[in-house]
C-alpha cells in the first residue's frame, strides 16, 4: 500500500505525509465566521477536509484529532448585528445552527473538537502579552500589533517578500503601526461592541490570533496538517505562522498546509456584489446534500470548481444509479483506501474508479459490489439508507401516485389503439417529471429516475 501524499503549500510540491506522532495525528481546518449563512464556496472546504479526516481515520484509526473552529467574534459579525438590528449572540447562535445543519446535510463527520473563539479570550490575551515581552509585538493606545519585520521568514507560505505583499494586498491603514504590514493582535472595543478586559484596556482579539491560540491549545505548538481555502494563504495563514513560530520558537507551526481552490458560478467569481452567492441551505434544498457533496468532489480539491445546473443534474443522475447497488455499511479500514485517493486526495480519479466498480458489480460481482460500497462511503456518500434516498426523490416529485397511474393507463389505451406517438408523448412527459416507466411482461411499472 502506498503512502498518503499531499500537496504542501509551504513547499509548493507533493510530499509523502509523515505524522509527527502516528499515535496522535493532528488536523486543523479554519471554520466559519458566523455572521451570515455559509455558501457553496465554504461547503467545498468543509467537504474536502471531511474527506481528509475520513482517510486519516481509515489509515490511523482512533489516533486522529480533527479541530475546526468557530469564529464568533469579528468585525463582520458586529456589522451584521448593526445592519440586522439583532444582538450579536442571536446572530452567532442562528448562523452556527445553520452551519451545523449544513454539515449534517452534506454528511460531514463531527470534528474531534470545535472550539469557539469567545471561549479562549484569556489565552489570546496571554499570547499577545507573551509576544510583546519577547519583542515581536508592540502596544499603541490600546492596540497590539505584531511587528512583521521581527519575523525573518514572513512571506514563506505565500512565497512573496514584504514589498510584493505590500503592493498586492489591501492594508489596514493606521497611525499606530510602525510598518503598514504589521497586523493586529488586539484592538479596542467601542462601548456597545463585544469586549473583554485586558492589560491594554477593554477590547477584542484579531482574527489571525484566534486560530493560532485554538490550534495550539488542542493540537500543540507544532502539529501535522493545517487546512483552509486558497484565499486564506495570505494574510490569515501567513500571520498565523509568524505569530505562532515567533512565540513558541518553533521552526514550523503546521508541517503540511493544504488549501482548496475557489468555486465559481457559471464561470464567474462568486461574490455578493454580483449577486450570485448560493448558500449551502439553498443548494441542499434544491438537490440532496449528497448530490451537492459529490459535485464538490468532482474536481481535484486544489483546482477551481465551476458550479452550474448541468454539474448538479449529472451528479444526481449518478447517485440515483449508484444507490441501486447500496448495501449496509462495513467499517472502513486502511484496506478500503484506494491508491488513487492516497495520491493527493484524487477524488475525480476515485469517482472514475467507482463507476468501473459499479459496472462490474452490476454484472453480479459481489466482491466488486463490496468495494463499490466502501469506496462510496470513504468519500462520504451513502450516508442515507436506500429507502431514505428514495424518499429524497419523492420530495422533489410534485405529482401524485394516482396521477402517475392515470397516465400509465392512458398510455396503455393509446398503445392498444396503435397510437404509439401519444404513448411516447405520455412516457416523455412522465420522464420530464422524474418518473421512469418500464414495460414488463404483464404490466407497466414506474420508479423515480
């Protein structure tokens, strides 16, 4: 069996995954900032790291710890609170619940730990104080900034030097900074905004600090894999490395950095300004969560993925077919992890292999049927029973069984009169509504396509 290989954004090449300690494999993925409903771009990251978690669990058993945080204090949350005239806690609780419902719809496993930023404020204050005492940060009028010039390897993840980063980024302007690139660890809070007492006055943490503190608390100062969307490489992940390595005097923060590509909508960038944001809730209402999941896995995680109706309809047809060979679950073991998936989570390659297994299993190969079911489950499919899957299709059908039976009777009468054009028209009408009819020896049966 081959080793797991992952493309490491830090080295910009594919590497064999070697855990620090095989008895305690560690994975951290940046979770949601709970100010608005998560969209399908967020869903891609969710599903990608869920697959990685499943693969690691198959390879290392119960020795895998997966941490995914909840950011529940942030400027975006404060803005949403003012805009919607709702308490911050109401918004964060509502969005967190929607997020958890989305995770369930997408058949994502629960992470080992799901820390909230607001439960770790004291540790954030302590890390900021420590960085000041070690000469990596400074305070000015209630603001605490990390001094990027103090960390000689700043830019190693994004592979840019400070001048390039300065030219290519939107920098927060402040008279309190020594350098425009310095980033905030702690900032003052206005009277009505959330805030906590600190040595620098009442305030709240910076976004980058939150992930450094929570990952260290649950996984240690140096851990195996840190994941997130491509958009997080700079500044978020770059800043995490700078503050954590400086504070802990470690060479590495995470040994492997894994980033998923963007989702576009009909070849256009997904953005609120274009009005083409599709929430996960919308997507899983129109299509089953497993259809959405399979669509998200149809391209390699590191590549862009275009979201469109044709993609979703294709995945729906595939799953309707695959569920015909559904069988009850066996425990996933490392023997079930296909070599294709070990090669940098090549889900498109595995999906092609699943199609081959399906074709062989359809011809009565029981061994291939077992492999087919295990391969589907390894990437998070077949989370429903066959009966539950059929019920998801029924929900999409807006016509009654009596109507279907009536149409079948009309078709039967048309055929008996030799009006085959009308018979074909009735068949096509039912097919357009998601009903497939089959003529057997004595009768005509129907099923959801």
